[in-house]
């Protein structure tokens, strides 16, 4: 079962590219290569996710090595998440 704090993040990612959250196997290696988004969509998602983490201690606890509420630390954690699990960026 997926962590309840991660579900809204993945659903938002899917929403942004028109993907069906319920049809993606998030346990499969490379699931994040199945869709792509523009640099603008990625930036919009980053802003959304920073706000999500700033307001959700549970999400910070599971996604950050040192779960602090500082905007700089949260932004760096979000960038790392996108780097590792974000959709590929279309040219």
C-alpha cells in the first residue's frame, strides 16, 4: 500500500499530463518514463509540490532526509523528487 501523503503528489503529476493515476503501476521500474511534460508543466508542478510539502508535515517526513519546513530545504527536496521521479521533459 502506498503512503497516503504520496498519493496526492502522484495524482497531481498524472493530472498535469492527462494520465490515469489508477492505470499506472508505480512499483514498476521506470514508470516515470511513460509520460512527458513541458518545462512549464514541470515548473508549475514544482511550485505546487513545494506548497504541498510546506503545509503537510507527513509528506515532509516521508520525502525529506531532514524534514524541516524551511522553504529552501523543501524546494531542494522537491527538485530531487522531480529529478528522480518526474516525467521526462519534452523538448
